[in-house]
């Protein structure tokens, strides 16, 4: 069996090389939580890579079924001894109250991606976001711990939804060319536009207005999710705030030039991410905590957070 120390090292290597945004926050955690969250990320990355990989759909679905079986064995206390990520996560789950069953929701979301599912309503999309990102929020909360776990769980879920909505806006063009349209059909109808009308990369004002509308919706989910911060200890809140600050900065970039995401993938440079992380760290030492940027338009959600 692989030593647990080396298993964690594998997870950390995956995290530092693949988690381009999340790693900024993870580094701010104490060692035990940092290792545990790296293990959570590493398994999520393995599952996500199956769904987004180059294999044909039937083999992707078979791979996700294998991941589900491995997850069941992990929950039962029998992790695959040949998979260092599962070994590290098994150790982390003994140390922290990690809801391992949430990985099953992530697998559900990846299966939806394999089927190239589209979404009629925001409620449909919300279910998907909670599967692929709200689940990660709840898994992360298991590592962080909370003063009030019952109150914190839905807030962590909401923050995950906010991050996923930002990802969806960032990747509109790329996803369209891969046969995926995540934004709700009812919203395209509301604004009287279609991605197909622009070949997936147009800059029409109706599509730009749609992007701004969805960005405002994402801001509302950030506002809901960031209510989690007072329920975390300072290192965990700083980690969470750093991740949110980077994604909020990305959302600001999208809002400033909404037509850009219709033709290319918007991203932040490493210095911009570092600046957002530093700003969040500076706010963490002040009692006010992270602040959500104001929008000139009225936010359009979260409809189910009450």
C-alpha cells in the first residue's frame, strides 16, 4: 500500500498543477486542512477529467460508473489501495467530517455533460450547478468546519453555484463548440437571441445583454454564499474569500466586456489573481470581511435562496 504521506503528496501535485484559481486559497490553510482539501480537489479532478476527456461517450460513462463504484468502496472503508488519491481522501475523511457522498452528485453532473444535456429553465441549470459545484462547496466545508454546520451547508452550496455560473459565462464559446449550451433556453428566449445565430462567437448586443443578465444573477449567488464567512475560522474564511475574490474579479472582467466571452475564453493573469488574493487577505484582517462589488443593474437570483 502507498504510504499516506506520499498519497497526499500526489494530491498536492495535482492541485498545484491543475487548480489554477483554487490553489491561491488552499495555500492559506494550515497543513492538515491544506492536505485534506487537496485530496478533495484531486478526486474531483479525476472525476471531471473522465467527463471532459477525449474518450467516446460510452467509455466516459463506463469510466464514471467505475468512479462511482470506487466511491462506494471508499465510503464503505475500502479505498482502492492502488489509487493514492483515494487513500489520501480516506485518511482525510477520518480526520474531518467530509460528506463523501457529495462526490456522487459530481458524478451525476459529469454524466449530464457526457449526454450534452441542455437546460430549459434556470431551475434545471441550478440542479446541475449544485451537482458539479455546490457539492464541492459542501465537501470543502467538511474540511473547513463551521460554527453552525446546518446553517453553513446551504451557504457553501450557494457559493459553489456562484463559482459555477462564473465558469459557465467564461466558457460560453468553448462549450458551444463542444456541443454544450448551459445557459437556460428560457433566457435566450427572453432576450430574443441564439448562440447559433452568431455561429457561437458573435458580439450582438442581445447576446451581450444576456451575458450581463447572467452575471448579475451570479452576483446574487455570491452575495448569498459569502454569508458563510462569519461561520468559518479565520484561515478557512481567508481561503474561501481568496477563491471568491478571484472569481469575482473574473466576473467583473466579463461584465466590462460581455461580448468577449462570445468569441474567446476570458481569464485573469497570474499577477491579477495574486492581486485579488492579496486584497482578500488584507480584508481578512479587518472585521468587515470580503465585500461583493456592487452592480448598477438589479441582480436576478438566487431565486431558491430564501
